[in-house]
C-alpha cells in the first residue's frame, strides 16, 4: 500500500494500528461458537459429534461463566454442614425451621428448612432448593406467611411433602449487611452458587431426604440462580426457572434502572450480581463470555422447565423463545427433547397458578419415587 504524502510516519502507524484493532475487535464480536461446537486444544472450532465432545463443550461453557462470575471455590472436600436451629414452628403437615450453618469458615448461610411429618417410620422425602426473588425479606418471600400471591413456593412444596430449603441471597434477608468488598468472591452470583451447592450438601445429609432426588426452583432473581447452580451441580435432577432469564441482547431493565446503572445490562453488573460484566466486559453483551441459551444446554439432558410470561417487561419473551429454540438442538442431540419444557402464560412478571402447578407436576414426575 502506498503511503499518502505529507502524513508523518508515526501517524500512519497509529492509524494502521487502530484499523487493525477495530477489525480484530469486530471479528471477535462476530465469531461465537455454536452450541454444538467446541474449541480443540489449538483453539480451532470442531463440531460436537460424541458425548466426549459434548462434555468438552459443556466445560467450556462453565469456564465462560466463571470468567464473568469468578472461580467457583472448591466444594468437594468440605465438611457436612451442621445446622443451628434459630426458630422452629410446627405447622399443618410439616415443621418449618429458621436455621443457619457455616458454608465455609466465617461464611454463614441463613435459610428456612421445611421437614414434612412422616406417616411411617424412617420415611424419606424428595427435596427442593427454593430460591427467592429480589426483595429485602429474602427467604421469607417464598413462605406463605409473607410471600406475595403466586410466590409461596417453599410452603406449597412443603405441603406436597418435599423437604425444602430456602436460603437468603447475599444482601437480602439475614444477609442484608453483607460486605461485598471484604468477601472472597469476585461476584455475589458466585457466592450464591457456592451457598446453594452447600444447601444441596445439607439436604443430602438429612436422614429424611432421598439424597438422589433433589431439584431447584426459583422466581426472577431465583430463576436465573436456579439455572446457575444447576449448571455447576449435576446432583439437581430438575431445574425450574420462572421469569429469570432472556438472552442478554433482549434484556430490558426499564428507564430508571438503565439511567442508574449506565445501560440496561448495568443491572446485571451491580455489586450484588456480576460487576465484572461492567469492569471487564464493558456492558457489551457481544463480549460477554456466556449467555443463557448456553446455560440451558449445560442442564441437558436433565429436565428444565421455564415459566416465561408474554408480558414480562424485563425478560423479553421473544428472546426466551429464541434461546429455547437454540438450546433445543443440544437437547435433541442428547435425545432429551422431552426434558426441555417452556410455558408462555398471558401474564406479567409473575408465576401464575397454572404454570406453577404444572411445574410442580413436572417436579413430582422426576423426583417422587
């Protein structure tokens, strides 16, 4: 290429570097592996053809999640959680306990624990991890004593004779005063994943629980956190998300939140969620190292049920449909198409009765012996 006259060489080099950088940047945005493609040891994309290939792809998705959430701490060698009962109340058909336990040294997990009344000696029950939505009450948002209509999921599952644990998300409930600046996590999202894994450890340790019959359900904040823990912990046999997700490109936070956090996706980058999406990935969804269709594929071939109302103002239903269509290719590859269930009720940001009780029936089908 001939250099223009009267242009200093250093300026030409600068312009060339900018052009090359922009081209590379555009290429990095454009090239995204398909859901049935994995990167081999040299970085070359290969089609997923075998179960071994799929496991490589799945691990790469989990790696991408950890780029935005921080590394998942070691969970395999931790002691069995020891429950401290803070309050206990006998209710109709079950006992509800307010508890806490050490998930790790100096890290308390606060939760509600529901134990059904046995009708025969040594009776065991399936178990559910129930995750609350956004709100200062935390775990109480899923208990009938304080929950909004259509949100008392923990109580309803206890009535259906499940052992239930409903923990606080960091910064809500008894964790309202949590200090994100001094904890060991790069995101509250990862801290929640760790806490939820420890809740599963606790459920498995209970004499009343079928240790291999455990699922997770959550609404809104709890919906995507159900997906997150389901991705990292395959002990969960069924995952239910209500109003918890849409691909990042479709997310709508509303004017007030958008202005407050510097863009719609700024809501995902608050201290109580994933600040690396702001600090490292500049709130550009095309740079984000994971998306929700990918997370759904990590749940396969297990059962995933999503309640995604058509009038949800945050989690755009058209995005959900796009994500389900993409993820269905992986479920089909794994011969598990029947385990991917999406419902689109005519509702707003809610878990209406028809969808909720269908979700319970799906859970029953998977977990009830």
